[in-house]
């Protein structure tokens, strides 16, 4: 039964690879076509329809893209098509009707009732000037002024001095206030962490005494069955206890770590270096340990 299922999976993967190969081949054909016929595609009169067909082919190929490699090829084709569209758009005229000298002259002759093959006579030019003169503004007539111009120089301008603001807050004071606020927030954060570390230490001592002064299972103590994030925070606070030598970690016979509170006398007499361990802990691990250890309620109640 397992051999038949494995063969079906292998055939499915092979079909996927064949389909992806066809998509890549289609993108390569589009790139070759754009490189080979770029001169024709740039022309707005000859290449507009062909450019539209290339866009449709690219859209059909994009519906079959399933992997990053094909997506990169699609981006390359889109970049070239966008460049060709921009070059065609630059050839468009903003005016609906383009101005042509020949057409303007023929219309002018028709308005002046002149035969298409002949030129305008002197009389026609004068008549054209009279008709066009009403369309332009004329210079005003010369008139006398009511008096002579004043030759005395104007009085000099007096610059107004800016008055310094007596009220308000200085920029230096704002910086000092901001630094003070950040320092207060930092102190508050450190105080909150210190309070939680002390609270976790009290919970550990309480569990240690309830269990007949025997080491407490590490995961049973730090894991919260209702929240993965709180469990990670508990591990963070316990690491402070171990770093400050207020708790010690040892391995049980079952292979799981155990915690034991350390008194101030034992902490002062303890000698030796600190051993730190970095371990991965995922949400799947959290669910696994909660179910395996049968944790129904948290050992550490958050403040």
C-alpha cells in the first residue's frame, strides 16, 4: 500500500516539473520575440496590435506560475513590455488634430474665395488684414499726464528688528525633557522586569516547599497552558534567576531539567563559572510539553 502511494506522489511531482518547464519555455519564447522584433514593436502604427498579443500571452502564462523562478521571468517580461508601452506612448500627440501648413493654406484660400491653384492678389491680402485686425489688441494712443514725475528718491526702508520671544520653551529644554522621559521609561521597564523576577523567585520557593523541598520540573514551572507568549516570558525571567545564582538547574533521571531555589548563603559560597545554553522552543514544543506533562494551570501567576 505504501509503495503505490509513493509512486503516485512521485508521478505528481513529475507532472508539476513538466508543467513548470512548459511555463518557463513560454516565457523564454516571449523574451526572444521581444528581442527579435523590438524595432517593429516600438512603432505605434505597426506594433500596437502585436504588443497587445504579447500582453495576452504573458497574462495566460502568469496564471500558471507556481514558483519563484517563473515569477522572476514574468517580472522580466513585464519590464520589457512596460518599456515598449512607454516608447509607444511618447509617440502620441496631445492634440486631437495636428497642425499642417498645407491644410491651413487651402482652408485660408477657400475662406477668401480663391481658386485652389492660384495665389492671393493684393486686394485679397488687404481684405485679409482688415478681417484679422479686429482679432488683435492695438497699442493705446499717446495721452498727456496730469503732472510731472517726482524726481526725489523714495525714503529708505527701515528694517524691523525681530523681537525675541520671552515666553515659550527652548529647544534645548525640549531635548532635556525628552531625554528625561526616555530615562524614566527605561527605569520603569527595568523596575517592572525586576519585580517580575522577584515574583517568579517567590513562586519557585513556594513550589519547592510544596513538593517536600524537592527540585521542581522546569517545564511544569515555566509553561503556561493558556499562552505560548507568557511561557516564553517565564523562561526569560527564570534565566535572570539562574544568572543571579538565585536558582540552579540540574537534569533529572528522566532527562528533563529541574529547578531548585538557591539561598543567599549557598549563592555566596558557590564557586565556578556560569554555563549558558541556547535552545530552540517553538509553539509545537509548547503544545507537546503541556499535553505530555498534563499542565492544567500555570505555576506562575502574572502580576
